[in-house]
C-alpha cells in the first residue's frame, strides 16, 4: 500500500506539473492571440488614417487644379487685354 501511495503521489505530482505547463502554454497562446488582434486593429486604424489622408490630398489636388485653371484663364485674359491695349496705340 505504501508503494502504491508513492506511485499515486508521483503520478499526481506529474499531472499537476503537466497541468501547470499546459496552463502556462495556454496563457502564452492567449497572449499571442491578443497581440495579433491588437496588431491587426492598429493596422486597420493606420489604413483608415492613410485612406483619409489620401482623400484629403486628392481634394487638395483638385482645388489646386481648379486654381491653376482659373489662373491660366486670368493670364489669358490679361494677355489679351495687353495685346488690345498695344494695338490701340
């Protein structure tokens, strides 16, 4: 009976060690999974920020294009006025 109790005690100790090791690995896996989720969320937020920045830059480009076209028209009008003024003299 004493020998049986030693064997059972050793087995219980071994099972406890395995349970602790399994729990430790489980916590590591949960930590890794949470880290991956966090990284994915960060990338998604960064992607949204970049998309917003691209949209803002596109709007700015469109404003500059319109401003350029307007300035070209003004320049053409002024050149035409100068030409007319020169021909009148």
